[in-house]
C-alpha cells in the first residue's frame, strides 16, 4: 500500500486586538515560527518521514515555505488561502493517478504528535472513505482519505470541509497543542522542557537544561539560567539574564543588561539595552504581555525591532565585543532618556506609568 501526505499551510495569524491572536503582520505564519529551533511544519514533515511516508506535498506561499521544508518535500506555491485548497485537490488527484491508495490531508497550524500508523490502521479496519482525526477538544483539521473516495468527493479540501461522503472520527492519543493563542506557544515551550511532549530543542545541551544551537553565543558576563534555549546565531549581550523557561530563537539579539524572564523571543528579533521582558512573547516589534492580556506594537526600533534575515557573525563566546562588528548588533548610542524608557518598558505593560 502506498501512502502520501498533503499539508496545507494556514494563514492564521494573531491580531494585536486580543491575547489569543498574536500579530505576526507580514512575517511568517504561526506554522512556520521556530519553537526551540524548528517550526511546526518542519516537525510535522519529519514525523511523517520517520513513519515511512516518502511522498509529502506542502502547499503555501513561496516566501513562507522555502525556509521551512527540506529537499525531500514537494512544494506547491499558492499565495491565497482558498487557492491552496484547490491546489490540494489537484495534488491528491495526482497521487491517486500515480497509484497512491491513502492520503493524510492536514491544515498545518496546530502541533500534533499523531501516531500515523495507528490512524492508518483504524482507517483501513473501518473501511471508511474519510477518517477525521480529533482530540479531547474536538475535531482537528486532519484527515485520512482514501483516494478512490476523494475522486467522488470534490469538496473534501474546502475550508469548511463538508463532504458528501460520511466521515468517521478517530481520537488521537498523542500530545496536541492547537497554538491558537500566545499562551499556547508558551505552554508548548514549557511542555517541551518538562518532556511532556516529544519536542527536543535543536543544538547541544551545553549544561543541564541549557540548550544552544549552532553559532549561538553569550557574553561571559551574561547569565543563562536553566531551563533556557538559545537559537542559531543568537547573541546575548553583557550582563543580560535569560531565565525561567525562556527561549531566544534563531538570529536574535539581547542587549546589555536586558532580562528575559519566562518569555519567548521569536526569530530575527532585537531587544535593546536594559529592558525587562517578563511573561511575554516578542516577535519583531510585536509584544504580548501574557500577564496583562495586552498585545501592542512598539514603533521605537531602539527598544524592540525585527532584523534583516542574514547570517550572524560567528565569534568565540568569550571574545564577543559589539564594537568590533561590521554591522552593529545593538543600538548603543541611546540618549539618557531612551535608556531610562527602555529600562522601564515592562512597567508600561503593567499599567504603572
């Protein structure tokens, strides 16, 4: 039996209006956000490949999937969300013509540790044309589809998913995090550190509970308190502190004296000097205070901003000196007023100013 997979990338992004919808603006959608070094999309394709599914198609916007898929994955580019389901229709039909009996179809947004072998066995045993996967919270946007049934069900890939063929539910037993809110992102990180799910941080565990990916380095006066994660080519400045299940993802910069406490700093983000980032998710200039249910956009680039995506210079940890870099890693020429404002940034979100 030949089994294939079709993954449709969601455009679900978070708005700054609520804590549940964290704004990524023009940056990558949530499925492509790196968490502990890899995105949900990467982890899903890897899990499928380890199951033995070799033919995997990912459908999404070109700029979002290029960096999130390996060379063994077929990529179909479709910018508009509705067009992706039309493309999925064609890809599944193509797999059927090529002799593929069964297709795993999923919209990639949630992180789900699915036992694909178990799901496939259930699908075959019941003889159902379509099996929809679910967890304790209800149905997931994931299905096991018999290609013969698909040819009779032209609307199976529609966003509303209202097929004319009966659907059989299957309850998955593995870990599921729907990643609907910024709090869900923090929960995923904490669950990974506590080994409640299968996620293992990329890179090397340099000390118990402290993970550093390739090219990550910290100033010798910085403190990294376990559990914590530093992503690839990330730089931690002098006297900075990273603590309490915090993650600093790929190519981030944390300024001198800045504290990152119980927070997620997403890839390509710069934090200026003297900040106190606590119980937050930061993505470029988007800041979510998890305690205060507050999401804002910070327009002062000397405090928080996104970076141009380019490789960071690789230096030995103990020789880090921002003054010697060809491109400044942080903005150091602050006025006294800006420095004081940066140091009290977290107080703004606590409503104390």
